[in-house]
C-alpha cells in the first residue's frame, strides 16, 4: 500500500510542476491558446489526483483547502513532506 501512496504523491508533484511552469509561461504569453488548453487539462487532472489521494490517505493541505474525515486527519502521519522516496 505504501508504494501506491508514494506513486500517487509523486504523480501529484509532477502535475503540480507542470501547472506552475505553464502558469509562468502564460503570464508572459496570455494569448497562446495551446498552453492555456494544456494548463486547464493539467489542473483538472491534478484536482482528480489530489481528490484520489485525500480520499485514501487524508488531506494534503490545510487551512480551508480540503475537508477532513473523522477524527481530525491533519495530525495523522506521515505528512506529505515527511515521506521519504
């Protein structure tokens, strides 16, 4: 199970990287529709991946970005940044 968790977390990180890079590109090329299409596609996939991760392993972020199951899940470890690859 832990390898599946790591695999999903790695995939989230990869899509986040792509989203940031496309965002930076679009800041300087706002009328370029192909990168915009890719950005939207990437963020939709990223949202699905995060929802899948959080439904299985608990929240990735806090402060109102995601809900918590019962009991409060944020304190359960390991936290995403504590997982060793």
